C-alpha cells in the first residue's frame, strides 16, 4: 500500500464512522453500499463494531478531529451534540 491508498482508507473509515455514530446508516447499509460498488473484500471503521457502537468520547473526538481538518464543521457540530448526549447518559 502506498500513502494515497492509506489516506483513502482513512477517509473511508471516518465517513463510515460518521454515518454509524449519527445513525444515518447501519453496518448492513454500509456493507450493501460496498457490495453495490463491487468492493467485496472489506470496509473500514476506526472501532470494532462488534464490541461498541462508536459513540465513546475517544472515537467521537477522533472523528471530529478528522472533520475539523477537512473543514466540515456541520458534521463536527452534529458529532459534538451526540458526544454531549452520550456523556450525559453515561454519567446518569
């Protein structure tokens, strides 16, 4: 793998994480999208979807950092709201 391929995988993982964290897509939706595109081997996430839903503070922070770098501030704001909601729920 070269740098460009690695970066494309990183972008894909962040977009997939955003879709799952915001519940715009499920794992099945993402898998079906990749299947339609002819990508049968795998898709990427920055967390293990079997053991968590990506709504932990550290995962959300990582995704926010990515979207800050790409200047997609609307996504950052949405993720911050979800993070605040998740933290309030875990404290109570």
